[in-house]
C-alpha cells in the first residue's frame, strides 16, 4: 500500500468516527444545554468536515499542473493551517459564549441550574473513542515516518477532542459532590463557564503548535524533523563521505513532499561531476525511503 493510500485509509476512519461523535455531542448538548458539550460536539463535526476535505487533498495533492509543476503539496499545510485556525476560533467562541452566561449570573443573579442528564456516559464513551482514534492515527502516521502533515493534524485534533470529553465528564462527576446550597453552589449555575475556560486553556497548545508548524511548511521553511534528517543523511553520507560536513544541505518539507537542495558552489569539480553522475542512483535510494522526494544541485 503506497503512502497516499495509507493516508486516505486513515482519513476515512477519522471521518466516520468524527461524524458519529459530532452527532452524538450535538444531541446531548440539545438535551442538556451545556455549552461545553456544544464545544465538544461542534469540534467533532468540524473534524468530520475537515476529514472529507483532507481526503480530497490527499487524493489530489501529488498531481502536477501547468501552474504548479511541482504538484499541489502546498494544499496539505494549508489544510492544517485552516483546521488549526478553526479550532482556535471555536475555543474563543465557546469562552465568550459562556462568559456571557457567567456575567449574567454573578452581576444580575440570573441563571439556570445545569442539566447533567447523560453527560457522564457520553463523556466517558467519547473520551475512549477519541483516544483510540488518536492512537490509530499515530500508528498510521508512524507507517509514513510521520511525513503526513494531514494525519498529524488529525491526530492532534483527536487528542484535543478526547481531552475535552474527558474533562467534561470529570467536572460533572465532581459536581455531584458539591452541595447546591453550599459555598461552591454557584458552580451548579456557572460551572459551564469555568469548565469551558479550563478546556480552552488545556486545548490551546495543540492547534497553536500545529498552526506554526504548518505555516513553516507552507512558507517553504527547512524541516528539522529528526527522522527525516537521519534517513536522508544516511543515504547522502555514502556519496559525500568526509566532504559532507563542508557541503550545505537543506531539506524542505511541504506536506508529504520532500525537496533536498545540495549546494555545490564551493565543491571541487571532480566531486561535482561524480555527484551529477550518481544522482539517479541516489534519488532511487531516497525514494525507497520517501515516496515523494526530489534532489536539486545548486551549481
């Protein structure tokens, strides 16, 4: 199975699970009215829609056009950027929404007691489902040597979704031990606000890091992923020998596409001619490790 087929298989599983999870989350939100559950359910629905978009991108990103002769690989980090931004905006929206509810209670004394209903069984189920999907996507990513920006974005989304579900269940469970007429009784009316803020703070790091990484890829920044460097330098080393330390080598990654640029400006003419002659064999060995890779010489 080639890399793109592995990627699409992972996205298909993600789309199915996210679609079911999102539907369940919205249904429980309608029953309870908890904004934290709205955050959880809509997060899964966004993941479902983005999985469908990612499937299309995975199927077409390697295609070359007259405008993009190197392929459409830029769509992969662009997808990761859009998904990260959507996640961050959703977290912000949820915090603002629940802030209004807390303000109405603390300032005007207006509020409704939280309805817990089926929250705990839902949260426990979704926690294990999301973590299982996270581990599955990590496993599929490992098959691709963590080359797929799309699958890594999906895995991070699964982890955030699982943390949100688990935190909701834990918070509601603890609420059972808080007397409504006690000093912490206000949590029965405003607990949704504190829970949503905590979830937003916990979940912020993953989409933010994903946004930064994807932006670097989109901007054609060099990659510093250890697995990629080790696998490439292991092959290049046999051709460059002791000269490897004196040659500038830059590795760029955009989605699943890798571009290796070797600067030969200050290299002896004999070695340059040798490398030019050996380039086809070098590229063949590199493509056994990374399906979508190219080598450029800067002369």
